[in-house]
C-alpha cells in the first residue's frame, strides 16, 4: 500500500501565509507610523488632513493586525495528522500495492479529511481518532463515560463528521467527472482495549478499531474489489494529493 500526504502543498501554503503576513505587518506598521507622525507633528488643521492621518493610523494598525493573525495561522497549520500517520503505518502491512492511503487532506470544496483509502473497492473516507475512554455510539449520536456508570454526551460526533466528509467528497469527485467513484465512510480508533472501548448500535457509518478495520469493512467497503478501475483510482489519488 502506498502511504502519502500532500504535506508539500501544506508547507507551500504555510510559507505563502508567512510571506503575506510579513508584507501586511510591515506595510501596516509603516502606514500606522506615518499616521502617528502626522498626529504628533501636524502640518495642517483641515478636516481632510485629520481624516487622512486617522485613516493611515487606524488602517495601518488593522492591516498589521491581520498580518499577525495570518502569521499565527501559518504557525498553527499542521503539516500532517498524527493519528492518520499511525493508521497509515499500520494499514501498510495489511493492504497491497493496489491501494493508496492519502492522509491529512485539505482541499477547497472538500474541507478537511483525516484520510482516504483508495483502491479497487472505491474510496474510503476515514475519521481517525487517537483517544482513550469508553464510548457508546447509537446511530449518529455519541456518549462517553465509564462502563456501568451514567453516560454523558461525548462532545464529539465522528459519525456525522465522516458522513459529511463522504458527501463532500462525492460532490467534489462529481465535479471532476468522477461521479461513478463509490465513496464509503468509517470511524477508526487507533487505541485498543482497555485504553479505548466502544459499543456501536445502528451506526450511521461503520466504527472500528484500527487493528480490526479489515474485518469491520468486510460488510461494506470490502464486499467487492472490482468497483473502481485502476485509471480512475489513479485520478482520484492525484486529485487528493494536488
């Protein structure tokens, strides 16, 4: 199995954000200083002069502030997904070269997806969680707590997130003339019992331990390995890595 990530594109995006942030901070600071200079050392007293200096000061500060926000965003932009890296390393041992695991996908029109496994059965969208505890999944709802004790809302809903990711990917592929690509979804836990245990009833999408992912998918994604021709699979992978 090929294990890939569009990390180069992420790195380029972070670099572009830094460059834009530097331009905005530098330019904003310059105009703000000009405005402040005109306030401290006025050359005129007309209303248009006062408006100009105020615009330079306020506009410069706002521009520099936007630059700072972009710089922070660039710093916080993750270049990879640790849970997806764990999943990819494990699945490499269990899927052959016909499959490609693309992780940490962030695309316009799709949003963010933890990972997609592309192979002869189609495209499998994965919502991957590296968490601990006891979870109960009922339909699309998730509860969390201790076994035998009162449960409370989990504060996460990976099933709905996975279902939304599936729909977005289907719509995106349709726009790329790949509407016939079968798209499935699954929620995957990287942790094992006793650190992580779950119960699932009438699940909106299948839920699996990473160690038993193939077994869980035998009733859905892996029921057929002849749905997606190799050329179309290559095209999907290229789009996800672009």
